[in-house]
């Protein structure tokens, strides 16, 4: 959530950022609504404070008059106190309602894009930040897509998932299950070596946690909701892990905070039908290892670059062709100031598959969750929050199966063999 003072002091910058997100002129009117509502809040607060001060003064005067035996004069002033109390109650309700309306407006405003975010409306407008420098792999004409390889080698079963749950819930079996577990452990070990503390969080969160990291109200329709318990299944480990520090004031020396977590992730969106969403290309439940950082504002973009290097190293070691995209204003997430997507090349499908998003949210999340740090001057400042997939497994598995298929089976990348215990799926 943007800070009110920032909006007031940087109105034109905010409007420019929202235009980069393709807000219409009509939609931009929300900024003026916010400022007007804030004016009402300030005026009401000032009037209420003055009235409470007057009431306290009158109450003191009543006490003095009673001590002097001037009961009739005191009774006359009591009527003024009663009127002031009634008016104060009215103002207090108006102030509460105004604050609530102001918050609702602020929740509708996305983060302001970083100056480096390219202008654009769709994924086609995203900028290639780092291209794959080598020729892309070419498979024989009879190469199979991963969903056919899964049937051939009994790696995972989508139809069984439909039987147990519904479409989009794969069941991994045999060496497929071991490959999934191997990838999870490989990613976690690499994160631990890079200084990330491993967290094992709950898989459900309350509305406060989802609101703090920006899933509510923006992505409510994409989350699974457990109505009876008023809880949400997590769409990413980012939500519970970042919320560990909600309502916390850190010391400057505590920064940076690095955390990693493996969790299943649950997302309702199914997307359109067709080959591009077949198999593991888009599922409702998938495994992911997430990395989260809480950073000093002065070095958060340096930290973002470190995260890009970390994810690049994972893909290099898995020997997967990949590229990095800088997302345009129209394709960025609601809470992000700058996002880079990693895509791996699926040789059998001859298309790029997104496997990671790495983002800097600056103070957008920390302002919602009141996550601050005490700087050298003992002032409280908002932390910058960042996170990234390192990595999302479903499409990684798809690319590994397709790119490494041979006549004699699917070859496991060397870096994973100590984790799988086997060199080939056959």
C-alpha cells in the first residue's frame, strides 16, 4: 500500500506510474479521491482534537467552580460539556468511517513501477533483459511432450489426480516423485548455502496475512478459501513467510533478513484450454521453493540483482536454456515495483515456460504490515521486501523431461543425481 504522505508529496509521480500501468484518466481519479478523503480525515481529526481539548478545559473549570461552592455556575457549564461530548461522538464516528473509506481506496491503488519498468500492456511488451546466448536445443521429430513422457515412464498421472481431486492436481509416482523431491532438496540446499534461513510455514493463512502481502483484495478470486474457518490456502510461501515479521520493528543491524521455504502452492485459475496449458504447464497445485528478503531501502536493488544471480545459478546447474524478462507496466503484479521473470525453453513444445518471478516490492508490503526498522537516528523506517521463486517445480519438471529425453530414457542432470539416486528415468 502506498503511503499517504508519498501520494500527497509526489502526486504527479504517482499519476505517471499509474499511467505506466495503463490506468485510464477516469481510473486516475482515485488519487484525487484519496487526497480529498485525507483532507476530510485531517479536518475532522483537528476539529475533534480541539473539541476534546475544550471539553477537558470545561471539565476542569467545573471542578474549580464546585470547589468554590458555585454549584449553579458549574451546572450551567455541565450542559456545554454534555453538548461537546455528543458532538465528539459524532466526529469520532465520522473519523472512523473516513479512515475506513480511505483505507479501501488505498487498497485499490497498485505499487508505482520502478523507473526502469518498460511501457507496455501485455506480455508481448516485456523486455528481454538477458537472452539465452546459445542455440536452442532441437529434438528429433518423434520427440514427445512431457505429458506423453509421463505416461510412457509412469512419472506423473493427471487422470488419477482428476479421480482423487479434480483437474489440475497431478499425482507424481515412482521416479517422478523422487525427481520432485530431489529438486526441492537441491533448491533448499542452495538457498541455505546462500544464507537463507529455512522456514516450514503453515499452508493456510488468515485474511490479515493475505491482505498484508497484497493477495487481498487483488487476488481473492485466485485463492482457495476455506469458508468455515475463514482461511485461505496459500498461493505462494511468500505470504506466510513475509508475514512472520508483520507488526515487527527490527534493528538496522538485523538487516538483511533472508528466508526460504518449500511449500505446495494452490491457485484456482485454470486458464484457457489448449496445448499451451496441457500437462504441467498450468496446474492448481504445484511445489515451489521461495526465497524472501527484508532489506534496507538503500540496498534492496543490489539484493534484487543477487537474487537474479541465485536463480540463474540454479538453472545453469540444471543445464536448462533460460532467459530473463523485465516485465512491462501492464504485465506486472499489483504489489511489485520491478519484476523479472525467468523462462526455460521447452524443446518438445518449442516454447518458453515461466518458472520464476523475482520482485522488489519496496515499501508497498511493509507499509501494509507495519514492518519497520530502527535506523541509526532511532527513527522507524519501512523495510523493503523482496521475493522470488527458486524455483517453481511443475514447469521445471516439464522442461527436464522434454529436453533430456533420449531413445534410452530421460537423463537426469548431473547436479541432481546425488539427490535422486539414479541417473536415468527408463
